C-alpha cells in the first residue's frame, strides 16, 4: 500500500494532485468531503487505495457498500465507525445512546436520524482530535439507505475537524445518486488515448495493427478495467474484429459478460465457492468456509479463481462486477442452495437478521416460519431506527406468507414502514397487494389512509385533499382519533391549496363536523379550524384560543403547523414563539428531523415579526440542512418575506419569484399568496406604492389563513399612498374584524389602518395606540413601521421636532435589524425634517451569518458542545469559527463578545 502511494497511477495526475491538496488541508486542520464519480471499472477503487497509501501516518477507516447488504440498516456505517468506537464515551450521553441503539449494541428507543448523524459527526471529530482522520467509502451506490443518509448529513456538516470523507460512487452517466446532492464531486473519466494505449499494450497477446488498437481504445472509452479484461483470451486475429457492435450494450455489461465467460469455464466447486462468497455480504472468511463445508467443498476449490477473488479472514472480489457476474450467472436453484448453506452456517443467536435474510432467499415458496423470522428482523430494525430496512424485511415476509390474511397484514405493515421512512415509491404496490387479502374494515380504512398520506408526502398540492378526506370518513366509526388526525392533515392540505382549490376548506370542514368529537389536542384544533372555515374568523377565535392552550400544554410537536397557524390567525405572537420554541427544542433533543424541518422556518417567521431578523435568517439557513417536502413551501415563503423586509430589491425579487413559481407549479395557493404579500412589503419599503398595491390586491383576493390579515395591512398603506380610497376602506374593514381577536398584533394593525384611512382628526391617537399595542406584543418590526408612519404624518403636519423623535426611533430599529429599505425611507424623512443622518456602516470585517449565530450563543454562555448541537456542527468547528470571530472583532476571549457585538 505504501508503495502504491509513491507510485503515480497511469493517467491520473489530476486526481493524484487532488489527493495531495486534500491531505494538506486535512493535516492543516480543515475537513474535506468529496464524491468520486465514474462508471464501473474506471479506477475509483484504485484511487481510494492510492489516497489511503498517501495518508501515511493518518488514521484511515474504510467501508464499502455491498448490493446484497443494502437491506441492513446502518450496516456500512457500523463497519466504517467500528475502529473509532473506543471514543464513543466522549460524546454527549444522548448521542452515545443513539449510536449504540442504531448499531444494535444496546436496547432503547429507536433513535432519529438527526441524533445518529450528530453522533457520527462527533465521533469523527473526537477521533481526529488525536490524529487527522481519513474515511473512505467505496461502492457508495450500494450503501444501505440509513448509512447513505447519515454520511451525507455528516458530509454537509464537516468543516474544521481534520477529517476527510471520500466516497466512490458508480455513475454510468456521470450523475450521482441524489442522496449525495450538494457534496463536492470529482468526475472520473477514462484514460487519455496515450495512456489507454500503454495500458492496452501491457495485456495484448502480441502485436496488433495500430488501427485495431485505436478502435479498441475508442470502444472502451479508456476504461482501465475494460482495457485489461476485454482482450483476455482473445487472439490478435479475434481482436481485429473489436469487441462487438457499438450497440452491443453498456461497457460495464460487456465487462461483466467477460467475467461470466471466465467463471463458466471454472470447475463446479470453484463456481459454487464464488457464488456463496457473492451472496455473503460481509466478506466473513470463516463463515464462508463453514458454509462450503456443509456443501462438501474444500479449500482446494479457491485456487482456480485466484485472479478473481482473495479468500482469507476477509473475502474480497477483485471487482464488484465479478460479484455481480457470479450472481447473475447462477440459476435459481443453485442460488437458493448457496443461501441455505449460509443460513445453516450463520449463528442465529449472534446474527439473527442475516440468518433470517438467507433463509428467506433460500425458500422455494411461501413459508410461515421464514416469514415470521423476517417479521422479527423488521421489529429489531425498527428498534434501531431502521425504518427502510424494516420495510424491506416486511415486504419480503409478506411475499413468503402462505395465509392471505397474514400476507395482507404484513404488506400493510411494510407500506406503513416505507411511508415512515419517507420512501413512497413502494407504497402503492404494497397497498394493492394488501387489498388482495382478507382485510377487516379497519385495515381497509388504513389502506386508504396510507395511500392518501403517501400522496401528501410527495405532492402536497390540492389533489391530496380528496383521498385524505375519504380516508378520514372511512376511519370515522372505526378509529375516531385516527379519523380526526387524518382530517386535520386534510385541513393542512386545503390551507396550502388556498385559491388553487377554493372549495377544499368547505369540504374538509363538512367531514370534520361529521366526525365524532374528541377531547385530544388534534380534535380541538380540527374543531376550531373547521369553525374558522365555515362560521368565519370571529366565531372561531374562542375555539382557536382554547385549542392553542391545549396544544401548548400537550407539547405535541406533530401539531406544530396547526398550532402555529392558529397563533398567527389570532395574532398571538407570544404563543407562536412559545409553540415553535418548544417544537425546535424537542426536535433537537430527540432528533426528530421531520418536525425540525417544519419548525425551523415557522420559528424564523415568528422571530422576524419580533424584529430578530438576523437570528431568523440564521435559523432559515439551518432549515435547508434538514429540509423535507413538508418544510419546502414554508421555507420559501419565509425566505421571500425576510428578503422583502431586508429591502435589497434584486435578491428579494429573486426569492419572491422562486416562491411564486413553486406555488404555481405545485398548486400551493397559500404560497402564492405569501409571495404576493412579500412583494407588497418590499415595494412599500422601497416606496413603490403602485406595485405594492397591485401585489396586495392580488394576495387579498382569497382569505388565506393568517396571511390575509398581514396582506390587508400592506394593502391599506399602499392604497392610501396611491389614493385608492375604496381599496383602503375594504382592507380597513377586514382589519377591524381581526381586531376583535383582542391581541396586540390585531389591535395594532387595526389602529394603523384607522390612522391611515380613518377619521383624520383621530390619526395621532390611533398611531399612538398602534405603537403601544405592537410594543406590548413584542412585535418589533411593526412597532418600528408604525413609528415611521407616525413620523411621516407628523412631518406633514409640520410638527418637525415631534416627527424627529418617532423617525429617529424607527430609523435606529430598522438600522439595527438590517431592514435597509425601511431604514432608508426613515432616513429620507429625517433629512426632510432638517436632521443630518448618515447611512449606517459597520466597522471591521463583516461576520457571516454562521459566525454571528455562534458568537451570540457563545456570548450567552453556551459551551461549544451545546452550540454545535443546536447548529449541527462539531464542537471543533464551533471553536474554529469562534477563533475567526475573535480575529474579526479584535478580541481575545468570550468575555469580550457581548460588548463587541453590541458595538456593531
């Protein structure tokens, strides 16, 4: 291996230089992540070997994906982490527990992916604290799903831990698996013609015409394995005819066919040895020999295949294409015999899941005992958090179940497990299979519910409302609580659809009112929201307030979206902040990724309204790291809003346009309305009132939950400035209705509308009321905007001294929070009063959002480990960022952070 590091691989100077750069950065304290992509045989594994050799005295850990092992959750990850587990006790206890359960080292509640990911990140960082760490993952296209997701998560968070994480992934078309999207990659092509000819000459049986050699190089595309393998066994005369027609199939298939021809020529016992090795995913040498002994095959069988496989304590094929050639060349009976031997050789007490897996593949037909073993394996996988693995076990168990009723039950369980894993592709077929069995009414209703929820996960457009409602109706008399929960999900879909399906809310409300009432938080929210849709906002407000109190007390993070929207509809920012704070803290503590993906953008929006824009932007940036389909629309809407308030026209319009396009594409009317509201905010801030009016009128055409009130506030301001009295009066009337909620937000918004469009003699009193209400409600951004409007009015009344007080307070708040357009508007008004105001500048280098967030948390007394847990960073990365912060602020300790940040 060391010799390989010194030896330059033929034609790989660029890649070797990349390895040198990577190792130099890792030795210097930084981390590097890279996905090496290329077709089969192009030399990815050789390059990983070279990197391992070049690493020298650094720690090197390796693992490889195995196609036959893709059903075992965390299998590749556990092999990669195994040499590092002696550092496990250095991690926070919750992370230790998560990793132990995931790897089956101890029992406990199934860990969420986020916790396991943070544990692996911490484990890598702890190991690298001693000596830099190089992690190599070959054949990444065959990683089990959980290993792929965890390692991708870790790859996105590595920064300054002295860790290199390098994947090699087969990608015939040069495109990698979307699971590695966003990670840096290096595309590996074939050798250049000169190097390809050199390699080909090394294996040719004799002199070959130059034109024939050039054609072989062209046909192989410079693929090293093809150049070495395809000419094998062919004479010079045979080579003159090339390797077949151009359409003879993909190059990897042709190389595999070559391996298969060589395998077919081997003795029967040698072919059997290769097959047993091919279906044994771990490469366990002793287990292989035990299985072969049971088949009457001895060690002498290995010799004829010495150039295809290495058999020792660890079994390794020369190339994954050899393994696939062996498997695909075997008939069904021979394949079952190999699995049977491995099942008998596997210790069921030590490794029950692999034994069950081999027994399943050895079964010639339905077998209840084997199916039960797979079901037990699914239970163990679920206990470790491996939902995808559990689903795969259950799917196979269903196929092997002789009894139609049991088969349907297991198919339904498999569909549910796939849905829980976020993998919806297999759900429709499994539900169809379940429907072929003898389902009781509750199971039939469950089929409809799962089908609808799968659609909701993948679509989230208006089309999911109907199937969710049908499922809720079916469940009504069988499982009322599940029916109400499903109906609440349908209500969420109807809210998202908004104007794209203006009858959806009515239909959901009709179903909701027909369901048996329930006292749980979901039932209370459903009843309140149905009342809002049918009886109007005023009648629903007491129900919404009561339901919100129940959710807050229940602390049920699954109800986040409904609770946050109830708070927003009431104008209760305090409840919104409380609900989202609880949800974010709960999700971070438990690692519930699905909740966090929605909670972060919801909390970012609430913080924005409170005037904490920098913190809101940082939370929103963190949301992209854990995003799922459910969180995408909310993130886009909040990104557009924060951009609008910041007031930088071109970036804001780009964010608003992205939200508009996504809303139109997916039929998400509320997202479209949110984008119109954000556009109105932007143009009001910039003083472009006709554009603001146009956007606000478009947004206010449909009464979207909560968003409608906010849009009306922008509409009043724009309409008054343009002189559209009718539009201003209509919005003012709707805000008067909202004020009956009695919350500071609603009262303040109505007071502003009255000041702008009501009786002129009452304007000053109304402005003072607005400032007071917004201040009492902690609505910093609206308080500053009310002061700006009040100051503008006072200046027009020629009360310059009083106007300066309000405008100065507004300008300082806008400047502090980074609301540039509104700050500039306030500055111009102050200049008009005769006051000299300079544009705010910040001395010294600007902190990045990540640095600012870390600095504030550190100033608040949070230790590095806690900061890392909040921001999904390793403590070493936090420390690295803090060193940069200290340098930019010109300080040397945490004690100085608070003052330095305040001075900016």
